[in-house]
C-alpha cells in the first residue's frame, strides 16, 4: 500500500492536504531526498540524511525533526506500506505562511511518500538508453537538492519528446550531469565522471559507484568532460537512486559501442553491494 505523511500524521496518498500558503507549493522553498529501499530496508539512509541536512543548512532552513525522529517515521511508514522494494520521497519546506519572500517565523514542514520502486527489466538495462545533450540552464548551487526542479523537468521533457530517455546537461561546453542523474564515461579502461563541485548534485549512487570501481581496481578520474570527449566514450552510463546504473547506448546521433564490459562489472558490483548491505 502506498503511504504518505504530512502535517505530523500519516494520510492517504491521494488526500488533498497541502495548504495554499505552503512555501514548498508557492516558492519551491525546500529540499528533498529520494531513498531506495531494498529488501524492506532503506539503502544508504545515513548518506541521504546527511545530504538532506546539508541541503537544509545551505538554504538556511531549520530541520523540523531530528535524525532519529526522521528514521522512526520512515521506518513506521515502511512497515505500514508493506512494500519491500520501495522508494521513499522526503521533502522539507519552509512552512506555511502568507506569501512573502522574507522567511516566516513558522515551523518547517515535513512530507513523505512511500511507493513501489520503479524496476527496470534486464532487457531494458541490456538495451540501454538514448540521451540528448541540452544546455544546463540551472542555478549555481546544483549540489543542493532543492525542490526547484523546473529546468530539470523541462530538460527531461524535451529529451522524452524527442525520443530520448534522459537529458545530459552541458554548461560552458562541459558535461555536468543528467536531468535527474549523474553521468559517467569510460575511455581506454578509465572511468571518468564530473567532479563533485557546486555544479552537480553529489549523487549517493555516484559515490557508491566510485567506491565499487576502486574496489575493482578500475582507475577513476573526476574531471570536467567536454562534449567531444563524452561523444567519443567507449562506454557511458548514468546513475541515480531510482535507476541505479543505466547504460547509455546513444548520445543524440552518436551510437556508442555495443560492448560494455566496465558498465556491466560495475552494475554487478553495485547490485552485490545493496544485496549484501540490505540482506
Ligand atoms: N534524483 N543529479 C540530479 C540532478 C538528480 O536529481 C539526482 C537524483 C542525481 C543522482 O543522485 P542520487 O544517486 O543520490 O540519487 C543526480 C532523484 C532520484 C530524483 O529527483 O528523483
């Protein structure tokens, strides 16, 4: 059963509960996290909560709940849902107050949903996906997991409208990340990814994949990739909590080689990681 939480209580996921003066609703004034649950247990929960607290601090928002309270609510929600392979969505906003750009002196609001995780067939993962390169039109603080996703949703929609699965964003001629994912390329046996600066979200999956690569003895280089380099990759993939590792088979008109030894190895290692941790 899908579960939702708002205003300090569990509610029906379809219940209409967000007040018109909610700042998340009126300004996108808040931060969020998406956490994958494998085998009934949240995966890399501490890392997600670290990032949530960091994002809140960066936007000068006081967390309405302690970490232990957050954990208790997610655990209760998971139990209520009975979903073993779930996706937890958590959002913190600056609360409910008459519309005014100045921060109100009201408590922050916590919202959560728990739904079945999207699962991709092995055929889909084998087929990989096509991406399109689009200008990165976002703000300067993409490391904050802010609710302001307008440029991201526009980029994703443009990609899908043009027959692709994801948009890979490009700023000043360099690949930054996907509209909702981080991006990797493999060239001559080396794994490349954009450095974790303010220009990208510091993906939890990205960090886990880098650790997997290092354990496998694969060299990892974090550097800005220009478009020519990305198009000439031997392999490319993107990562996120929901999609895990997804091979990129085509970048606009450029078809990448069908052989993807490192991507496959890394995906096996990533699966082994969550299977071991969430046994
Ligand atoms: N998005 N970059 C962006 C812009 C993202 O939105 C995401 C995740 C990532 C990958 O981060 P992580 O590995 O921590 O999930 C990178 C989530 C899944 C979303 O918005 O649904």
